C-alpha cells in the first residue's frame, strides 16, 4: 500500500451539474475549491492511499454521492465496485469487486504510531483522544461499511459542522 511520510497538501475543485452555483452563506460561487492537509504522521497508510488516488486522477470528474447537510461524500466510482480497483497486489483485489482495501488506522495521543484493523472502542480506549480529532467542522473521514473496519477503499467525506454527538478531541 502507498504510504505518506510527513504531510501533503491536496487541492480539489468541485463543480455542480449544469454549472449550477454553490450557495455558501447566500453568496453564489461557480465552483467550490477545497484545500486539504493530509497527515501522514498520524495516518501514513490512509494518507498515502488518498494522495496516491489524487495523483492518479481517480477523483477527477467524480460526482458527489452524498450531500445531506451533515456530510459531503465522494469517491464511489461508477460501476459495480465500491472503491478504487487497480493492479493486483496484497491489498488490491481484497474487496468483493477487486477494490484496494485500506485498514482502519488510528493514532491515540501519546502513542508512537497508529494501530490498525480495530476500533478504538475494541481496544478498550474509547475515552482517549486521538491525534486527528474527528468531530469538528471540515474534518475528513474515510468511508467504510458500518461493521467492517477494514472496508475503506476510496470513498471519503467531510463534516459540514461541529458534531454535537462526539465531544471535541474524542472519537
């Protein structure tokens, strides 16, 4: 799997169908530009996978699959596959339609590195803070099936406001 050493900055431009404008606080914009800082220190595999897919052009011209006022989600390609399908390898082809699968990756504050393939709750550390908090406006997440922590491939989402469900700094 690709791995990101350090941090990377990724910029994406989103367009609406039929050149409809984005209404942001009552102001219309022809496109939405998003600049993301990807943290390979806390999530080298997830970050490396995302940057690799951006560099391959995987997300170019991709539709937004979900935009419901809470999150915006993209990364689900057209067709049968639920994520990125590439050349065969240890992680590529592991998904039900040949998707490259990315293990769940979490770094808890104070740890020297991430742990993989298990949730923070399953590790008995549910009350501890993670290095990358996941409860604030603009936080990005890797989409997965609800009960399969290793089912991520290429779908990602970002939060549109601070979550009242999760206290700041906790996941």
